[in-house]
């Protein structure tokens, strides 16, 4: 969709902002341009919509050399979002969002209807926010309006220049989540400028790491973090790149352990016997639909198989001393006690494919020794332990370096003391 061919931008004072730049962005791909201030990433972006003209080389948009296109018409085909948002202070949120469709000749009512749809899409109820003015919004809300306005003409390409850089970390993370949600639905071709490697890793399908006017490495986030191509890239992504890699490494089935499983309505004595046979101190508890309920400890189930009828009240005539009555009561009590009476809820869970960073965060948040992993139907698949999490990260790094699937990697483990 976007192709740079040997593009250079030099200025009369001898400064070269971009030097012999060549790369491609596929249709529907989100590419992050990351690097320090003054490295040429914003210049690269502005050359796509001809706010800056290259000194040499060519840029193609959907197969067309943009130097042959009318700049104004070109810009109306490209959405543009900047850090300062650039909303018109005298226009309402709805009219700000409808600006580009109106410029393209749509009737005012249709342009405003489209604007209302997009405000709703970015999480701003048009009936609540449509008649407000920019100075009545928070920074995060203004950024949402900026994104909505960029999408208003349904452009195939979005240029985003540090759009979330001026908001606090909590709002920034929320905006990133919302944008990823939008991108999963809209599949725009996006160039996203940032100086934050963590943001680049989190959002990008691929990352272009900029040095001084040149791309040092152009690859997937996992590859950039796992196998930096140059000393510059290694220094830029940081010594803690292993931790950063947690956010781009998904949980896979091969990463999971399969502990003993019991069900809510299983007799407690049977469940105790099952855990004992496996030598397990605990088991996962599922409901009848194989969905996660929680867990149960073997210690809690102890005594439920010895005829004591733990935890169950049984009405019986105390004067009835017949042995068969006592045997019947004991048998009834043993069968009446189920795993449900001892199971504990488990909130430490996540879906298959979630990043290892989310798994690690969940473990810490719940002070848990493991996190349950569920499929799309929320059925239990297995558990991820800290040891397995570490192994998954090691396999991912090794697999990328060798260009093989993670499942083909076997790890050497340092023997314990």
C-alpha cells in the first residue's frame, strides 16, 4: 500500500533528515516508526501526504507515485492524527468530526450522521459529546475525536504522529487498547510515529527502528526484541528487552500444564482419591460445561472418604440403633458431600493467545501460583505456571533467532543444586 524507494530528504544547510530510505507497508498493516527525536521518523510520515517533499527517490501509494497527484486530493485520501489533535475550537465535536466528509461534498446531514457513527465507534456517545466544544473535553477525549475525524472519510491510510503522547499513562494505555480494537475491525494501513519502544512493540505489526535518518532494523516486534540486528538497535530497545518481549509473546497450548481436574458435583471422596492417586495437593474445579469454576485443595477434601460425612447434616432418629441404619446414613452422607462444598473461586485466568505480560501481571495481581488458560468458549485448557511462563519466553526468543516454530524448540535447563 505504501512504498518508499531510495527516498532522501536534505535541506539547504546540509542537514539530511532521511537518507536513502526504502521500505514497504502492506495493506492493512500497522507499522510503528520509533526512534529518538530528530531521527527522521516524522519527516518520513509527512512525506507520505506531501507536507514535506522528498529531495530524491519516490513514494508510492497503492501503486501510484504520489508526486504525480494533487496534494490536496491526496491528503483527503489519508487520515492524519497528531499529538496536539488540532480540533477547531469554534466547532462542536460533531462538526469537527464531520469536517472532511463535508469538504468532500457530502450533504451536511449525511456528514454529521457519519460523524455520529464514528464518535460512537471511538467510545464517545454523540448524544452526550456531539454538541460539546473541544475545551469541554479531557485530553483523552480530544484524542478520540481526532481519531474519529481522521476516519470520517474512510481513508485507506492513517498517519499518526505520536497521537497519545500528551496524555497520562493510564489514559494512554486505554487509548492504545481502543485503537487496537478499532484496527482489528477496520484494518487500515497505518504509519504510527512514536519515541516509546513499549508503545511501538505493543501496537505495531512491524517496527521500523530509526537511527540518524536511516532504518536500523525493520521487523516484527518479537524479532526486534529477541534478535536486535545492530548494536544501535540493541541499545535503543534496552537491556530489559526480555521483559518487553513478554508483551509480544502469546500464550500457546504447548506452554500449558494439565493438572488434575475434578467437577463441582463430583463426590468429594472420589475427588480426594483422584488427587491422591496423582500425588497432587490441589486440582482444578470445572462446572458441568467444562468452564472454570476454581480450585480445591487435597487437604480440604481429606476425611470425606472415611465415613465421617464431613460438612453434611443428616436427619436421623437418634433412637434407631440398627446397624443397617447407621450404614445407610454413612453412605448417604459420603455421597452427599461434593466438591462444591470445598471449591474456591479462581479469578486468575486469561484467554489462549493473550500475551505473557498479561499472564505475569495476573499472577502478581492475584498472588497466584498459576493462571488458568481458557479457549474462546471459556472452556478450560490448562494452567500457566511461572516456570512454564519463563520457558515460553525462552522458546520464543530461540525460535525467532532460528526462524522455526516455537514447538520445535527444546530447551537446555541448568540443573538445580
